[in-house]
């Protein structure tokens, strides 16, 4: 079924004809040739930053660390024996 209507105060008002039942899911397609209508904007498909994105500010900042720091960080930070 195809119905026509007009947006008035942010609500689509249908032009006569059968009215879908309350709660019916509908899809609104705005024709490109409509006067004053703007083209729909595609959603931004860029990945959203995760909850730990703030840590990237510190990535690569330490240049004077021992070569085995990643594997032996407990030794260097807490003084535990090397593994």
C-alpha cells in the first residue's frame, strides 16, 4: 500500500484514504523531486570509540623502557622476581 501525506509540526499527516491501524510500522520515503525536501543523510558508519579510547593518548609515549618491560612489568613496577 502506498499513501501520501505532508509533514506538519513534525508529524506526518496522511492525505485521506485508508489509515493504517494504530501501532502499524511504516517506512517513510521522501521523493527527491519534492520541493523543499532535503535528501536523507546516510548514517555515519565510522566505528565508535570504545570505553578505553582515552588510553590511546598515552600510547607510544614511553621511550626509555627496558626491552622486556611488557613481559616483565610486574618485576619493574612491583619488584616481583622476573619470570
